[in-house]
C-alpha cells in the first residue's frame, strides 16, 4: 500500500530540488521584503487543520510576515477520532487542541472572534464585534456548513432530535447521550449523503464504532445505514470488517437498493426513501448535504456548487484576488475533504503566499493524504494518495488502500498507526513539529 506524508524537511528538500533557492535562504525561508517592517500581513479565518497549519507554516517560512488567525473557539475539537469517542475508545477532551503554541512559539496573533464579512476591494475582514483587520493576503479555511432544508425536513431544529454530529462539539455529545439512552434491541439509523462531503469514510467508520458500543452494551440492537451512493471509500474493507467484527448487526443499503433518503421526520424519528419506504429509528443520525462555511460564501469565493474553486498550484481563489481557500471548503477533487489534506494544503499554500509576498515564484506543489479508519478495537484500515499537477489540474499520482487479505496482526498495526497518526498530525497542526 502507498502511504505518504509531507513534512517540512521533505517540503524544503522538494523546494530545493525544484530550484526554489529563496526558500532555502535563512534556514528555509524567504528573506523579508523590507527590513524593519513586516514582510506582509496575512489574515487566516478558521483555526482547524487547514487554518492553523497555514498560519503556523507562514511564520516558519518567514517570521517577518505578520499573521493573524481569526477563530471564535479557544479550543478546536476535531472530527477525526470523534467516532472513536462515540464507540467508547477515546475521551472527548483528548479531541480538543488550543492555540497557545502558535502564539508563544511562532508569533501568530490569534483573535477569538467570528469573521462576519470580507471587503475584497478594501482588503479588510470585519469581525463580529465590528472591528476590522487589514490584509495583504487572506486565507479562508472555514470548513463546512450544513445545507439546512435541502434534505426535506432536516432543519436546525430537527438536528436537535436527529443529530448530524458532523461538526465536533454539542452535536457529538447529543448523539452519545442518545446512544446511551437507547433500549437494547433498538435500531440505530445513519443517513449518508451523496458526494461531496466532509470525510468520505466517516459515516462508515461511525457505524462501526456505534456497533462496537452496542456490541458491548446493547447486543440485541441493529444498525441500518441508508446511503445516497452505491460506492464509498474503502467499501470492500469496511464491509469485510463489519462482518468479521459484528456479524449481521450492520446492514448497508445503497442507492440502487432504495437507500437514498428524501425526507426526514425528526419528531417521529422516521425517514422516507426515494421509493417511498419508511424506516423507524430508535436513534437517528443524519449526515446531511453540506457546503463551504459561511465566510467563504460571504467573501464571494464559492460557485453554484456551494464549494470554492481554487487555482491548483496555490489554492488562490480564481474569483477574488488576494484570497486563498483551503480545507473542506474547497472544490479540489480528486483530493478528499479530510484533515490530512487540509494540513497538506496549508503547508503548500503557506509556501505560495510567502513566495508571492516576496515577489518570487513558488515551488511546484504536491500533496499527500492518509486516512485511517478504526473498524473495531485492534482492527484498522487505511487509504492513502499522493497528488500533483498535470496539465493544469490536480491529479492523483499514486494511491492505495490496505490489503484486502491482510492478517490480524496487520489490522492491529493499522489501528495502532491510526492513533500515532492522530497524535502526529494534531501536534504538527497546533503544537510543535
């Protein structure tokens, strides 16, 4: 299986091999554009895997650039590993990561506020309290918003009864409480959306982790996964892993078998499929259609798809000059909407911005993605990909998944790698590298 991760040392070696000499000056950074003052002002909106990474790496590549990170939360709770919390394998507090290291070690200015508006002509961001921040370059990494009402009946109010838990926090706790209150012998229903959406393997890991909890505490229960697709990430590995670990507890119904849900009744915990079949849940988990976060839409960088197209080499917006978009908000297929991709995009975009501010060409980019999924305790699977530019488009250069015929020892190691991966990427994003 191909597995990859681009760290700073590898990135700098790559830059040097491609003739990006300025990046190697002064310890791998571009010299400041003007002595005695900032090399530029960059505002980053959103402090998740993408935003925190780009803020940190701009300062690493050139400490003279003034970087301000706008993020309302003082701790970011990650969607990766939130499924393991639901399954009883991880503590919720361990999902939270603060910004102290970005401030104290790298000199990033962190403003805990909501960004309300972007003035592209005036190059300012207006915050919820009315303050404005000026920028020479703006990076938007706002994650996702839910398309409320696009799935009939699924509104904000409905989510308080049939949670999505696709943004880690109160919704995750709500779903956990519902699982704990569910009667033994009940039915857990998960509704999976059509592509694209955040974390393509996420719904399938989630039902595995719910099954792990139910197997221990409510073994008479069943899980029904109603899917708007006939194919999903790591499909064969998940189906095999469910069967080996949970027998017939999990039933997956794809679109062609009437798995697409078209209406939700959260009060009755019922869903209706495309061909009129009604399913009743004890606990209903709806993963609804999604789009780029609010500030991306407000800034005018999204298109009719609801996502933000990007210039492939730098992730600059082709719609608004001086603005870059990274992470789940982007339209960057074939790269998936994952934490690892957001982290990788943050590093490449950091290099591109520092080069742009210095008036030099940046390096040719490449990105990597690795995604581990925990199917059961000691049973992990993974997918990996390496991406580059071909004929002006992002393409997957190589990739693969865990072997289908792997033995128990291999699956156990993959589960261990998943924990190590999570610790490494969260440290790289919010802590020291």
